[in-house]
């Protein structure tokens, strides 16, 4: 399992991030404290909007191309 910490400041960031996560073949979760949601779910990630930083957990092999696309959101 790989982990990446991101900061999603605006709704447009969340929409772009979820679109990138949906291109990943493995399961991707977003975690803020004890709350965990599917990072491929727009509503799930938007529900975490009050969190300043979110941990992204990749379950399975993570494609380097996907990680590179997510680096602009890295915290």
C-alpha cells in the first residue's frame, strides 16, 4: 500500500483529483482522521472538504503516471 498526503483547497481541485483517481486501476481511499471514503467518489471526497490535509491510500500497484498527476496536490 502506498500513501500520499494531499491538500484540496477548492472544489475544482477536488473534481480534478477525483478524475485522476478514477484512472487508477487499484482501489484508492481518502482518509482524514478516522474518516475513510472512496477517493474515486466525488461526493465522498467533497464530504471531507473541511479537512486541511487528506491521506490518499493506494491498495495495490500504483501507476507512476497517476502519482505524477497527483503531485500538484501534494501537501
